[in-house]
C-alpha cells in the first residue's frame, strides 16, 4: 500500500511528534544516552517554541507512561486546577453565562512545567540543562515560522495592537506580522529558561536538587510572581469587556502534578490505558465497549458501514461524557457501570442503520436527577448549528446573550502530541496544550501566555463540570497507551479538541482489525462528528453532523448521506494530526506521523 512517507522501523529508539524540530530534539536525547522520558521532556519544551499557537509553557499536559524499570503503566496528571478565587458566585457576579475562551478569567494553574519536571526527576536520566538547551536555542536563535502561525498573528494583529500590547512585543516585532518560513525568535522566553537554569544550578551539581530548584523558581519564585502581578491587570476578552484574572502566586505555590492509575479496558488481545474522567479518555474506552459487540473487522476500513458504526458509537459515548464526566475529586463518576457489558449491550441496540440526530446519554442507577439536570442545561445553553454552517464566529447578539467576544478577538488554538519509545521499552504518550499565543496576553518578562482551560467549566450549578475552586476542568486532552497480550505495545495520540478520540479510534481499529501498519492507518481518509456540545466556548453542536474527507470516495460519501448523516465533505489531508509508535515483542520499534498540515514527523533508528 502506498503511503506518504515510510513507517519508521528500528531497534534503538523512535520519537514522533507534531513538529519535526521537536521529534529531532527528542531523538537527540536518545542519541546522547538518555531514555524515552528525557526525550519526551526535551520535545515538549521545543513544542512550546515552535508551535506557540498550539501550546505554551503555562499550558497543561496529561502523560501516559510505561516504565521498564518499575513495570508500571501510569498517568502523570499535568492538568492545573482552577484558582482558589474561581468561585461560581464570583464569576456569575460578572454577568457571564459562559466563561470566556480567552483573556485572564479562564486561566488555571500552569500544569505542564511541573509534569515535565516530575517526569524528568522520577524517570529520566539527563540533566535539566540537557533537556532545556534545544528549546533555549530555538527561542534565542530562531526557527522557521510556520505559515499557520503567521496567519494566526495576521488575523489578530488589530486586536493585539488595540487590546493586548504585550503580545505585540513578542509576536509583532517592529509592529509587523512576522514572515512565514523566516527566522522567528522569542528572546523573552529564552531568558526565562536561562534564569530557571541559573537558579537550578546554583544549588549544586546534584541532578534531582536542580530539578527541585527549577520547580521552586517556577511555582514559588520569579515565574509565579510575574504571573501573579500580570493576572491582576484588566484585559479585554471575548465577553466584550475587560476582566482581571483570579490566578495568584499562592495558587501556584500549593499545587503539584501527580501520578494516577490509568483507566483500562480490554479489547481482544489489547488493553487500552487512558486518563480518568477529568479527561475525555473514558470516551475511547466506552466506544470500544460498544463496538466490541459489532463486526468491525468484516466492515472495510474505509467503508460507509465502518464509519457509520464508529460514529454512532462515539455519539453515545460523548453523550455520556456530557452528563457524567468531571474531576473525580469532586464528583462520583460511575465508570464501572459505563464500561460494563450489561450497560453497553443495551446501548449498542440504539445503533441502527440510520444516523441519530439526538443527544442520547444513558442513565446509570442513582444518577437520574443528574442526567435530567445536565440535559436541561445543554438544551438551554448549547448553540445548535447545522453541518457546513460557520459556528466559530458567533454574532455579537449571540455573544452578549451567552456571556461572549469583540469581533476579531477569537482564534481557537489547538494542541500538540509526542510519542517516544526507547530501546529498553520505556514508553511515553503526551498531549501538551494550552497557553496559546492567541488565548491570553503575553506576560512580558516571561515571553508566554496563560492557559484558558477554565473555559471548559460550566457556570451552572449542580453539574459534574461546574466551576469550583481548586478543581480540574474536564479537559479534551487524551494521550493513549495500549498493551498487547499484556505487554506494553503502542503509544499514540493527536491534537484536535473534541475530535481527538475519534481520530485515534480510526487509527486504532484500522491497525488492530485490518492489519495496517501505523503509517498506512494514519494516511487513510479521516472523519469525525460534532454532533455533541463542544467543550469550547460557545458550546455549539451540530446534530447528526459528520465531517468526512472527500478521499473516502463518492460511493462511500453518498452512502453515509443516505444513512441520514448531515455530511460535511472536507478536502483530503485536512482532518486529524495523528502520531503513533509501537514496540513488538522482539524489541522492533515502529513509528509514524501524519502528513496533514505538513509539520509532524517521526524519526528513529
């Protein structure tokens, strides 16, 4: 089968990510004698520099990891909490119906830095300087600016000049939009990491003490102090009014990333591990539980039947996400019931030959009132659009009615991903995101912006994802790790917000059921649905929607439309940004990356 690039095969190590410079920087750590964890950290910090419209140093990162030394598969939660001052009463007093998607109000505690530091301290082998040097180099000396970044800046330049002057200092050098494919620098960020290194190395040569000093510099030192000062200023956001943030240095000082046991589900010879219900990871597992009773192998990997079944299963699983998922430290999520055979046997019967246009959550015993409450709020608050209708730019009337943005202020960011497997069998799957250059004004002395993940909270009481102090927002970020016959086998993931699980499931099922290698499975036509409410402001949904690349072919597209899907035909090579890596029982390593957007790459030997 023809593929756009080869599946990378080797035995020493493989790194695949959403930008070639991050993949190459990770591979450099392996060549230097480091392991998969060192490589992932280095790649993660480079992504902050070369994909600032998709991720930043104040963002968040969930990590799925397997340690060959301990034999454990774990989740490292780098999702920061809402600030102590983020109360429902305080936000509703601002006359908001929804938390804005940009500005300072939706800022949460930056989670990624501490997660990367714990990964390096507990599982890595290299020094902090080793893993930071590539990011410092590209920030200080420059990297070729991708056209999409230049386009994002160009589209927002008037808003930046009028409302976010500190962002202009970094991203409009000399008052002009930087040129695509020309060197672009962020010296402010380079200086931030250099100062972190100076403070880290001032405690001596001990590797772990240096990492702890870096954590202190970020969460209890000069970085936290700068964030605290800046969050007290008023900045314009998409509510149409300026607001101060509520994030403080005290919030940062009292928080740490932490490890959790993954949620798992057995599917044939495979066991898939995901983060818990503070992420959307269980949606993937619920979909597997529904599809387990259907003949996915008999349906061709690009057939209308295959896409239809997968889409309808996802609609049911995402409906359950809306009514049940939230931070398990605050709400009880009946995951055992949602993944049980009896529950999924009954739910599977809802998947018919016609596409559903209804949002149909299941009802777990004892949760009847919760389901009714969530559905009432969704009916009242979700903005319903149809397939093909532009919904990312609501009218001013819409925005004012729901609590929303001045024209020209809104450009949704996305996400990044990195997978690494080394020769010892260590595996990492990480999905860094947040802190986009367009999400919040740049903190001038630091060179980066804050995360806006709190926009995923509801400002309605008594929902599993209702805003509360010190709570994790239900994130869309969802890396994956799979075991085969009990052995760690596959690390995979993608950017894409609510589409992440959908694209990953296409990859996984095509690989598992149809024997496609990683690159073959990634290169196949992709699809997704926006049938359920978006996790992002302004929470629109498109009942019955199905976006499908035209490369499926006319017969398949016509079949899907005939089944009742509100079909949105999109150009080929435009859907999905998957990367994946595997390790066979004999130690052979494989990796692949999507050709879509022309920036992801797998490397290895």
